C-alpha cells in the first residue's frame, strides 16, 4: 500500500490548531506588532531558512523560526502558538515546492505577506514511489539554489524595510560569494573520482540538488521521509545500486534512524561515510549551527568519504 508523505497529511491537525488559535488571532486583528525592539518580525518555517534570512537581514529585522534545531520538518504539526505567530508577523518566509502544505493552510488566516524562496528554482522531480512526479522540496541543499533564495530575500526585505535596502544587498553579495566557494571546493575535491563511483547514496532522497551541483548521481533508500522507511525492498534495491557501481561510501541524515543504511554498508562493504544535515540546524555547539556550516560540513564529509580519505 502506498504511503502518503507525512508533510501532505496534516489537514486534521492543522484544523484543530486553527480552532484552538482563533481567540489568539482575534486578539491580534487590531494590528500586527513589531518585535520588542521595534524591528519588523520575519517568521520562517524552519531553522535552515531562518539562518539564511538572518544573514541577509543583519541586525535590521527580527528573524524567527517556527521549528527548533533538530526538528523534522516533514512531520511537523503547527501549534496554536505558531498560528498566533503567523498573525503577528510582518513577513512570512516559506521554502515552497510542497514542503509546507500545512503552513499554507494556516497562513491563509494571517494578513502578513508571504514570500516563497524557491520561486526562482528549477525543481527536480522525485522519480519513484508514491511521490513520483512531485518536486523534490530540498532545494536549499544546493549552494547555487541558495544564491537564488538570497536574491528573493533581498527583494522581500527591501520592500519591508526600504531604508536598509543597501545593507541587505551588501550582505547578500558577501554571502553568495561564500556559497560559491563551497560549491567550488566540493566539485574540486571530487574531480578525481571515477565516473562509475560518482554516486551519492543517502537515506532520504534529499540531495538531488546538491548532487546536481557536484556532478553526482543520486541514490537513496526512500524518496521522502514517511512511515515506510528502510523496508526490506528499499534496502535490497540500495544494496544492488551500491554493488553495481562499487560505491565507496554511503550516508544518512541526522533526523532519521540510520539502521537501514548501516545494513547496506555491512552487506556491500561500503564505508558508512557519516551523518549529514538537511532539514534542521544543530544547536550552537553542534556541527551545523548555521546553514553555511551545514553545507560545508556535508560537502566535506561527502568528499572525504567518497574519495577514501575517511577509510
């Protein structure tokens, strides 16, 4: 039986949250407050895009994330407090590409403008299972795509706070240069890898866009995080992929159980290359407290394992 991904099955939970939040939203109807220090409030859907937005905003905007570090964005269920936060925000920032179906339902009850960061991205379609033909939502895993995200933020922030438009543009220019450096470092480090071994195998199919940047073929156990993760058939298919391409290393994401991928590594002799970060940042003392550190950590880990440096 096909399983609908968790992030597409939230209407009941969202409706319940909406009913609980109605008194809070009514209290906010008279006007949308700014933050305590007077800055406009920008509400984002998860920690990764919140960090990107903070870099562009600098100190001029109060950027917040609905989710906390370590949260699994696909399974997230909005709370009444989240709905109140949407009503209070001056601007709401979402990823798009079908990631926040739950978010679209309750932002309809907020009069804050909404910006979708992936609007300038060419989507890569999911190729298998119940999700075939749908856009892969993980566009932020490409440093190239995030440069497009940054451009969208500059426009939105400049509309929100025109007095600081020049600062937003300057922050964006410096940040995009850093993102381009990360992409160059990844492609350079993988340049000597044989064509047959240029396969990035992970638990979730969250690395389509990064693989495209790096000139890699993507393989995965499951396409989108859902209940049916690490089934015997998924493991068998991935084992065949790793063996047929002599893939030197496999990986898994921080927000899911890596047991199935450890089994793939054990059956094929591939190295378990490490944990990668996708849907959430870590706490400040973790390996990926910012997006730039997340993407640098992931690309360094991938390159080191695929080229044999971690063996």
